[in-house]
C-alpha cells in the first residue's frame, strides 16, 4: 500500500528485503496453481512467494517516483537439489489495458528474468514496477501471472491481483500519557482515515499491549489472544486483539471508534504502551459473531459484549498528522524497589589467595521493570575492594570508565553490570566476583555497589533509596603485615589501575570516575538518557538489534511516518 509522503524505494533494497524475508513475506500465502511448466516429472519443486498478492495502483499518482511493485521471490527446494536453467516470466496481459510496467525488459506483455540455477538453500527474486494509465478508471481490476520454466524442476504458477486505486488507511497519533495510576482505566481515542482513492469495505484494527495493561471492556467483533511477533515487543508475549469492523471507510474521510479502546492499568505497570495499526480487510468483512481467522490464539468474548463500529468524524487530516501504525506511550505513576545485597569473605594473606563474593539484586516491586521504549536499562555499579584484583567477573559485567563500558576484561577497578528486561517483581539475580588478594592487602577492605542505569543515570522510578547500596567486604588473616593499612575503614577508592594479581591491586589512582548523573524525571516517567547510552545499548542488545536493524533497513520505506 502506498502512503502519502513516502519516497522512491530502491529496487536493490527491496530485492534484499525479498531475499531476507522469503516465504515470510506473505501474510497469508497465496495458493499456487497446478503446474504447467513442462518440467521433468521428478526433481526440485519450487514455489513463488510475493510481498503482496493484492496490489493497488495510486490514481492519480501523487509521487511519480514511487510506483507500485510486484515483488517476487523463488526459494530453493531444500529436499530436491538445484533447480537448473530457471527462467521467470510475468504475464501482464491481464492488466495491460489499464497499467504500464517499467524496470525490466518486456516483450508482448511478457516480462522475463533469466535466473539460471537456484540451489537447494538458495533464493532469487525480482521486482516489476506498475503504473496506472492516466485514463484508467478507478476500481478496474485484473491479474498478473507469474510462471517459470526449468530443465529439471517443477515450479508452480502464482497470480497477483492488481486494481486501479488504493485504500490508504491511517490512524492518528496519540500523545504520551504520563502519571497513569495503577488500578484505573484509560481510553485510547483512536481515529481512522482513508488517504487513498477507493472506499475500504471495512477495517481490520490490530491492538497490542505490554504486560502492565489489559483490555477492558472487550468487544464482540474483536478476537483476543496473545502475540510474540510485534517488532517493538522484542520477542515478548503480549496481549493482543484483532477487531474486524464492517463500517465502510470513504476516501478523504475520517472516522472515530464508537467507543475508545479501554485499558486497565495493572498494579505492576510502569513503562507501557499500546500498539495500534489498521488495514483494509483481507476479504469480505465477517460478522461480529464470526471472529475466525483473526490471528489470535483465543476467540472473542461471549455474552452481550458491545460491537465496535466507526462513526464519521469529518475530513481526513493532513498527511503529516497521521501514521500507518501508532504507539501510545503510557507511563504509570508507579515504582519498582530494587534492593541490592553485598557479601563478605575471609581470605588467607599471601599472593594468589582468592575469594568469591556474590552481589544480589532483587526487584521488590510493586512494578515490573520492562522498558521497551528506551535504552535506560537497569545497572549495578560494583567497586572492587582495595588490595584485591578481580580475576573473574560475571558475563553481564563490563569495566566502567565513568562514561560508558569497555570491552570485557578482569582487573578493572569498577564494573557496570546490566540487567535485561523484563525484571519482574520478586525476581533476583546473583553476580559472583572472584577476587585475588594481594600480599599487602589491608586486614579489612570494603567496596560499595549501587544501582543505577547502565548509562550512569539514577533510576527515578526507584524512590526507596535505603537499599540501593551494599558492600563487598574482604577480611584478610594477618592483613596489613607487609605494609598494608589494616582496619575496618579501609575501603576502595573507586578508581585507579587494576592490573594483575600483585602489588596494590585496585588501589586508587589518577583515573576520575564520574558521579552518577541524576535523572530530572519524576517517578513513573521515562528516565532521561545521556550520550553514553550508545555504547551500553550496543553491549546489552547488540545481536538482536543488529539483526532487527538489518531487516528493517532493507524493508523500511524512507519517509513513512511512525508513531511519535
């Protein structure tokens, strides 16, 4: 579906998206036709995939450099070996009266790609750009047919429906809601508009909430369940609803929901959101009593539940004020009490003596910390006691330089340990540190650990400060006998070099460790982050973000509006 304000997509970029997504491109895979390719009776069996099997051609074309496309892919047969001498053809005779094609060479309504070989684990794909002819009537429909030949493979044909005109359904932006009280309910005033040229026969509205919110009331024409495929959910299992609304949506018109989407704010709520998006129905809109096929694991409610409809609400708003997908941020007026516990140990004096101390962080609630909308993750800053050297540290802990984190290594004077979301009420994590005690270590040496974000920002949602710090304590038998400073007040300086296992260990040095920055936000609001967040986020979420960013970069159309 084209969208007002988007810019021309790169054919190469879209081809990468086709190759990356493969079969997953099709939300409901189209059924392949019986093969008539004349291929060998036995051999590889291949099937086309398409980005969309129903395509609308903007009429008039608002942005000439942004035509509609048939994006096709052809994955290999993992059980059948290499498909050889493959040639892909799209027959556009069924749409040639109202559409022009561009981007590839076509002769007599046949557009071909000599693919050659497709290996068993291979993938190939291509694009065909389509433009509606200037005088083509709105609503004119036809089909383009994809076929392929091979010297040894069977390749099933596939058809794509092409229509002159589009149904450009969009939703409104909702400003963030701060200070939502747990135990109360909120209403999301969502509106739907059609920025296209064809009337949509109805609407499919998909709603997804984070764990701290719940749908109430429920509607008869919505199917409720769970989903784990929301990109902004990062794999979380979230509550979802798919609502099929039978109200026609005319071009250039805006509609409001007959009732706001209701959300209960749970006692564990902290940083939450509602994701909402809309599209034309995939087929004829079903009745309220028949919510099947909504993509949810559960069915709709029974009884006298209200039916969600659309009510006319004036003209469609300007393009810059709408979006294809919205996210309503809900920040609860709630707290999560993070309690840290230290440890103590007694060591024999002498080179090479080692002790293990364990730090423990626990969430005493009442809120679950699950921050999906910022990089301000929970951290524990651990100082290493004077006269000792860290020789083994937990995987989640990295040396801290006062502004960010360094590469993992032992021997540093300070470590920042990251705790990934979600961090639920009652959850506790233990962090063992193995320390080598220097020969001249003090008789008693201590160091402090304290909670903060991985960016060095105080956690504004944790208002109970009394249990935010704890200590490591090492008591050394015969400590201080070789020049060390005995006594219970010998503590770590929080800086300095921390090299190998001898000498002064992690003695204070010339390095300056920045004090934690204080967030200006009030409890329940999103914590502010500083410029140092980049390094920390790359460490905490590197693999998942790189993979997700690569896919989004390949498929995202520049200029599309997202929720603000």
